[in-house]
């Protein structure tokens, strides 16, 4: 597989769009990144996965998948070695990243606590019945 295959498969998912972040091609759904080509010069595509999905892929094909170095890798960012990946591995891995992003996009966002809501909660907890 190669960069053109990565791009073609990434854009085949519903709502996927190509954009750019810090000079590298990225692939988004709902405006949020699920994959990038930030490491294409090294022969890798990058997938935004959960740490659990990352470990599952690495266990299934350690010569194809590896964590990105540092904190990004610990959070689930995963390299896919394009020259070693077959079509099924690339398509399925990109689909996992896309699906995870769609699920995160569809989760309701909780309202962040402000000073006013924190004070109100404290006052309410102090009131006696």
C-alpha cells in the first residue's frame, strides 16, 4: 500500500474530507481528525485510535502497526507502515479510526462547570432538608 491508497480509502468513508494541519494532509469527519499523513516521508500513515484499539492492531500485526513515539502514542496515535500493510489491514484500520471519531463526535458534550454553577452546587449541598 502507499500514500495514494491511504488517501483514497480515508476519503471513501461517509463525510470524510481532506484538510491540512501544520503542513501535513489530514482526514476529518465532522471537522475532527481521524487520520493523517504527517509521517508520510517515513512511509507511515497515522491513525487516531484508542489505546485499546492500538494494542489490538499491534498484537495482530506488529510489523505493520506501531505506536507513535511519546505521549501521542500513549494516547492511541498509531503508525501504519504502508509498504508492509495489505489492503484489508489499511481499510479496516482506517475504518476503525473513522468510526471512533464519528462516535466521539456524536457523544453529547457535557457543559463545563463555571464558577457560578460550582457555587450553586456548594450552596445546595449545604442546605438542610
